């Protein structure tokens, strides 16, 4: 039998990319190739450098991996350069993946990464590691792109992952996270990267698989379980309808797996509920099974025109109705809004502020975001979101009354940065 190479995968395990890296680490440790790969999770750049040096000097072929969103791309590029400057001739393979790397592959490669994983990461990373273990050329990995003579050479894209095939986290390394129960999204909100990266179709993890990993989480001593899904009440469906029977089977299984003493958080961070899915029946179901007292509801704009232009698929009154119903059923609705969406006129901004006030009077908290023209989305080339002085004052007033929260101010700068870095489409 051919001899195997020792391979180390060093993950730049920092916010926010660490969530995706936890999923990838889970795929590695569950796969046969994972038996041949040492995993490291350094949480800052000094430990990243130390881990890379140590693995390299111990004879491992070292892969260093980053995953980032568009806003954290410059930070990752800077860290990569910092690391390379300190490697003192050690050769390591630096790779990147995630939604920004997929949408802006060339820009990411020009940022200095050797290879960029395009699309869904699990199969791409496993093939890459397998190649390294067997001593084969990692550049031929399906789903990896690279620069050759200044031009992008693509080996296709990773896609079609069946969630049950992979764990949601890396339990053997005690790296846990929210359980991804659905990937892909049938809605086509024009500001959102999810349908672009993961396709416009729901792929659900099975109830049995979710229950199995919830038990693993509980047995590891974790008290809370949370879930990742593009839209919480879409579990078990292929279209806009709800399948409450499927949601109930899943939540009942999760509840049992977390017993005794565990807590179940659903319809809340890190996921949300679409407003038209907030009905007396869905709320009654949540009441029976979840421990959260708040629900996160996507509202996005108070302007019918802007809701339609951004293809949200619901109107303003649906957001109001969802808020009232949630309050009636004893939940605090946290309603998401995006400020500065493309095409907003002053009357649209006024309508959003008006809706924010109306919802907060009904008992909601309002979560403000600033629009970012994200790569891969139909709004990629739109102007970055901005917030005028008058709106800013009104938002500050809502915040001082405890009705509004969020990083909308910082996101103005991030949105400008994304717009400044974007390159013309080819
Ligand atoms: S915003 Fe939510 S519902 Fe809309 S496309 Fe994105 S994930 Fe789907």
C-alpha cells in the first residue's frame, strides 16, 4: 500500500468564519480521511502562527484555511499576509472558502490565497485533504480555483450537499455550534446571499439525524440547542407553505433529546421566521416546544414599494399582523429591518420609521441593519446603504428608549468598504 502523508488542517478559528469552519471540521472528523488529518483551531493570529510552525516542523503537510463574509474579507487577507511574512520559508497551502470567496473568486485569489473553494465546502475540502494524504496534486481538486499566469482556472463548484451526510459540528474536537437543519432557500430576496451560495431549493436534515446530533450535544454537557435555517417555519417543506406536522415531529424529537434539563431555541437567533409564517397555529406549536421568549421576524422595510422591489414576498400588513400575534402569544417579536435598501426615496424611509414606531408600540423590538451590496446577490452593484441625518436622529431616539438595537451604524462603514472593493463584472 502506498504510504500516506501526514496532513494538518489549521483553521483560522475566529468570528464570524468559525461557524462555517466548525461544520467543515465536523465533516473532516467524520470522514475516513479525517483519521489521517490533525485538526487545529487557533483563535488568534499568534496562535495561528504557532500552530502552523509547530505542525510544519513536526513533518506535517500544512493546510491553513479561512472562511469569511464580504465584510471580513480585508481582515482575512491582512492576516494571511501577516502569517506568510513570518513563516521563514516554510511552505504551507493557504486556502479560502465561503460566500465571498465563491462570489468573488478572482479577488480572493488576488488577495494571496493559493486555492479558493467555490460553493459548498464539505466535499471540496474532503477531496483536497484526501489528495494531500495520498500525495496527489491538490490543485486538481474539484471545486477549487487557482490563478495560473494571472488567470482564474476553475475546477468547478462544490454543491448539492445532503445535510445528513455530514455532522453539524465537530463533536470529537468539542467544537459545537447551532445545528444546520435546512440549506438553500426558495425565496429570492434580492439582498441575500443564501440562494446564491446554496441554491434556490430547500434541503432539510432529517428528524432522526437532527435528534441524533442533539443527543450528542446534550451528552457533551451542553444545555442549549439552537438551529440554522434560512426560514425556521419552512422545515420539511419544498415551497412557501408550512409543514407544521414536520416541524412538530422535529421539535418533539429535539425536546426529548435535550431532556432532562436542556433548553430548545427555535425561531430565534441565529435564524428567523418569515412574517407570513407567524400564525396562531405555528405560534401555538412553538409555545409547546421552545424555551425562547422572543421570536426573530424578518420585516426589512415599511415601504410596500421597496418590499416588492427587493422580492421579499410579503407586504407591510403581514409584518404588523405577525408582530401582534406574537405578542398575544407571549413572545417578544424582534423585527429585522434593513436601512438604505436600493431605490429608497425619502417617503420609503419615512414608511420604515413609521412601521418601526408602530411595531415597537405593539411590543416589538426593532433590529436595525444597514444595507450592504453583497457579492453574488442581484443587488451586488447597488449603492451601499446610507442613513441620512434626520433618520439617524430618529433611530438614536428609538435606541435610547430601548426599542431599537443593532449594528446599523458600523454597517454603514462596512457597506462602503464592500462597495469600494467591488470590481467590474467580467
Ligand atoms: S432573506 Fe431569508 S427568506 Fe430571503 S432569500 Fe435570504 S434566507 Fe431566504
